[in-house]
C-alpha cells in the first residue's frame, strides 16, 4: 500500500495533500461505522465481437462467480465485505454513477484485471492485461502505466481522436486510478464513471485517491 504522500506522486494526480488527508479521514470514519456483506457473484453483460460490451443491457443467463478466481475463505470473505463498504462510501460521498474495484490476478487466460466489488450497471468482470487491449481500455492503460487517467469529457475526447472502450453510452466522464502495494507495484485499479461531463473535480479525485490508499489493505489473497 502506497503512503498518502507517495500516492499523489506515484499516480501523477494534481491534488493537494491536505485535501487527500481530509477525504481519508472521512473515508476511515465511514469504514469504521458501516459494514457491508461480501458479494461473490454478479450479473454480467453479453460481450460483442472482440470482447467489447456492445450488447449493453443484454445480460448473460449465468452469473459470474468470483469463487472461480478467488478462494472462498473467511479472510477473503472479510476482505470483499470491506471492499464493498468502500464502494458504498465512494458512491455516497461523490454520487458517482458507477464505481468498481479491480485486482490484477493470474488466470488460466493470462494476467487479467478482476472486478472484485462495484456499484452501478452490470459490466464485464475481466480485462486482459495486454498492450493490445490497452489501445482502447482506460483500465488497462492505467494498470500498465501505473498512472491515473482522468477524462472529464468523453465525447470531446473521442471526437479529437482518442480511443475509448464504450460499455455504457450514458457515461460522459471517467477516472481510473492505480492501486499500489508496499513495494509500489501496481496491483489493480479503481474505475469511476459519471453521466455528466466535468464531474471529476479535485474534491472527488481526492476522495477516490483516499480509497486507493485503503483498498490494498483489503485485496483478497
């Protein structure tokens, strides 16, 4: 887990240390006073050609099982519950329309980002960590670069030639931030999406960064 001051420099964010500290205190108080149940399965959309979420709103019949990728034991049960509490805190404090926590994990299909906890519309559970997928995925660009990415006007970004992986057409702004372990290796990301442009101001970015300093403590083994 990166220390608070280290996180700002490692992630490349332009936020004040004082604001991050305030948001971290608020987040810690929420975690102390609230609890959530762990979630081990969730609905996912049908994937279109090339693995894109082009069939938004069309769900697969069978739910995605986290237990296929994460051992279901007491420690991991508690970890996932804490992550769900952090998700609830972020949504309550920011009113963001979608928020998810992903961990980089080895799978039979190679190293992938695995969605551990989230709030919002159903979305794909796994992202291959490859240069090819990074061409259009903010998630993968973030985990490979270990730098935060903030796009506050997606329509303008796409119009100016930016590549963008569209899952929910209502999303107008997105922020992805890296998660770090004690050795400052990037071990996952958070992804936040909003249905309005210019959503991610410094206060919201600081709250998201605060979450990123706490999440690594609760990632499953």
